[in-house]
C-alpha cells in the first residue's frame, strides 16, 4: 500500500484530502493528514469578528467534521521533513514514510519580526485580526473604545488575503457611523505599497473609495519599529504616524517547519512551480495554498482553484504522466466596503482586476470592480459555501479553476 501524506488540515489540506479520496484507488493508496490543532477556523470570518458581525461559533468547527471517511487523521506536532528519505518525523519520535507529500501548512503572522510590535501594548492598543485571539481581543476593545486615531497598517507583502486590511478600514468606517461616533475617529490606512492595492485599476477604484469615506492613506511606508511609549509607528526614513489604536497586519511567514527542514525561502515559503504546484526541489512533493511561494494571492479562493488542478497533477504523477501547467494564479475576492455593499475582483498572474460581469459574461449577476449589495450577499454566502461545498471538495458550478476573460472589459 502506498501513501499520500498531507501536512496541514486547514483549508487547502482538507480540500486535497476530499478531492483525492474520491479519485484514488483505495486498494493501492492510503491518505493520511497531520495537524496539531483540534479546531478548523473559517479564517475569512476573523474580519467580521471585531465588529460583532460574526460570533466565534460562526467561524469554528472541529477538524474531524471535514476529514472524509477513509482518510486517517493524525494529531501531533511535526519536528521536520526529511525529503531525501521520504519521511516526516514527529516531535514524539515517530516517523511516517510517504510516497507523495502534500505541504499545506499555511502561513501565519510574525509580529516579532518588527521591533516593538509585540511589545507592552500588544492587545492593549496594538492589535491584529489575522488570528482568532487577536480578532477576539480587538472585538472587546472596540466595544469600549471612545475614539481617537485608528491606524490600519500592513507591514510588508505578501500577506494572506491582501484585501483584508482595506476591508477592515471600510468596515470600521461603517461601524463607527452606526455607533454615531465617526467624527470621533480618524482612520488612516498605512501601506508599504504605492497605493491601496497591488494592481493599478483596482488601486484606482479602491483609492477613490478611501477618499470617499474620509480614510487617509499613507503609502510607501516601510515600517522600522513601533514606539509603544509614544504610540508611533516609524518607517526607515524616519516618518512617524501617531496612533491611539493600531490595527496591524504583521509580517506573514510560512510554517517554522520549513526552516527546520531546510525546505523554505527567507520567509519559510516553499519554492514551488507556479503552474504545476510541484516542489522545485523534490519531484514527489507538492505544495498548495499559503505555504507556497507562487506569486498568487494567499486566499481561500486560490487554494480552491489550486486544489482542482493539483488533484489532476497528482493523479498524473502517480501514472508517470507529464504534469499539466494549468494553474494561472486565478483569484477572486469579495471586498467588503461597508454599508452592506462589496466589490468583487477577479484576476490571475497576467490579468489585473477589471470591470465586467461574473460568473456569466454579460449577465453576471455579480459586477466586477463595482460596489453592490449583491456582491455583499455573495461575500456573506461564501461562509455557507465554504463549510458545505469548498472544504468537502464539491465542485462549485459556473466557477472555473482558470480565469475566464469573457465578460471583462480590458
């Protein structure tokens, strides 16, 4: 019996377990998945938790609920991967041999990479919302906060869900308006980029929304440190921005396991073929989701599209067939803009977000790069789709793994 071993039972790993369980000959192959956690978190829900839109119960379920029958779930911490021996070594001393390895260990925040960020004011006046603990602490803070300078800040790219900090700023604007205290809050969006987003046309639309909502933008800000005593963030050029409440997105890094295994780059992301999702260094190792260094967004929609393509490539690898170079970096993201509206963007490695319709050319019903209540409903509906279809490997009708150009205005 041969083994496919999946590291990580988050979004990407769980999807791969479900896809492969449907496709593999169970007489020849077994699937095992490893994770040290007991809970599965709907991470896009962290954005809504600080504003009391979602509760913890909305975004947390058990890992076991989504592991398909016939797939073994091993709980424990991995010490390191030995790709030359085709083994994974656990902290408890056991070793697990594999024939094919899928790395789906994700990414996480590393506030310790910035001087003073995780200092005396951490979860007092300095918060993140990229962890459950951070989002919950921020919710409790916002319930009692009486106003001042709110700074929404990105440390460096890449980050998980690149639009999430913008969404936070937009939702904060709406939140304080609903609390009749918007005039008491100055919101400043601080980014290392030259504009609100990484793509020019989307940046133009999002910059306009920031201006419309009276949200200041400070661009090209490369943070050097957080001064907790003076409540300032300071960039390498000496520019200072004051805050009363700092909502930051720290440096994002891959799992420390990659550093221990000598398999990652400087940020612990695994070098990966951007079209096939095969490791650049080991033929029987594949990488999916936030764990890879491919130049696509680190978002759930990307992992979903990758999973469909990677499943076929693993089946091809098993049969000694050439891999398909089919992953084009496709991502689509709803961007909450507050007031019950949202934008939708759809893009890939070579095409930036543009206006148009989705998923049906000329029909929609969703509009690209345009605010609408329909897009907001799509964003909220995604939670149901995530729990009931995406994780279970169910194909989502009318949504292709590769980006479709029809219906878009280039």
